């Protein structure tokens, strides 16, 4: 299966997998799967067949290289695109914290592959465990367009990083626990509880047919002592004295 995948022999690969399905993700002495070798040789037909049968696109070889890392290290843009289309993570790292851009630039990959990885948002500011940045991996004999693309991407990434840090610092200094909680708790509780509960529980604003008892803060029934004498006269109109306030 490994040999068939390496050379892109689809008939032999299909036959090997039919005889032993476990060969799909079988590893060699370097823990490489058939998909690793297909990616290394840019055998897109083998990649399609293996992925269609369920091969693991995230399988790691002994150094943490995925099939996509193999493709990028060899500058195989078609294989890289086929693997990403099948779910490979373009931003994955090796055990040495190298990403696809590190590997592609060290291998002097084409401008086409480098710009593809940049569009996939591979971290252009990443630094490996050995302290090697993506910029350090740009070779002197690389295509001029590749160098320009990397330098532009680094400049944009650094600017965005600086702006994000400045915004975070400004936001963190302006927000305080007291100021953030005060306005949200005070106005929301006060007006909603006061006007809604007060008028519904207390006395009506204009008492009718009674006197205001300030001690009870309520309305009491009129005892008739303030009615005008001569109530027995026919046609007389009952009148009430105005309740004195105070």
C-alpha cells in the first residue's frame, strides 16, 4: 500500500486495501502512512482514494509531520490543496513547532503554495522551538514574489497585533468594577420597583368621599358631623365641609 501510494498506482493501491483494509492507516518504520507518501510525491489520485476510504488526514509521522506537512515541505501545492479540502488543518504544528510556512519556505516552495498558505491564515509570526521565525526560513534564491508576499504578510500581522494589544490595554484600563456595575444595578431596580409597587399598594392619589387621616395615611369614612344643619328640610342639599389639610 505504501509503495502503491508513493507512485500513485491506484490499481495496486485498491488491490492492497481490498486484501487488507488495515493497511489504510498502517505505518512504516518512520510512522508514515500511505497518505504521507502520496502527499510527498504529489499523487493526488492516491490522496483522493485514501481519503475517500477514511484515511486519517491528521496522522502524524515520527517527527509530528502530517501528510500536509509532507506536501508543503516538497512544495506540492496540488497535494496540499487536496488534503485541506479533505479536512487537513493548514495551521497544524510539528513537534518542533514548525508550521506549513516554515516547511514550505525551507523547501523553497513556489509563490503559489506560499500565498495559498497565507490565505489559509497560517501564522506568519510563528517561531519554532529552535527560535526560527517564518522570515528566517525565506531563502535567498526564492522567487521575488514569495519574499514580497511574506514581508507584506508579516508587516500586516505585526500591525494587527500591535493594534489588538493597544485596544486590550485601553479597554482594561477604562473598565472598573464599580463603574460597570453601578449604572446597571441602580436605575434598573429603582424606577421599576418604585412606581409599579407604590401606587398599587398605597392610597389613591385623590381620595373621594372621606377625610385624609395623616396619622393613618389612609382614607376614613365621613362621620357626618360636618354636614350642614337643616338636613330634614325638603329639597335641602347635603354639603360637606372641605377637609382641612394640616
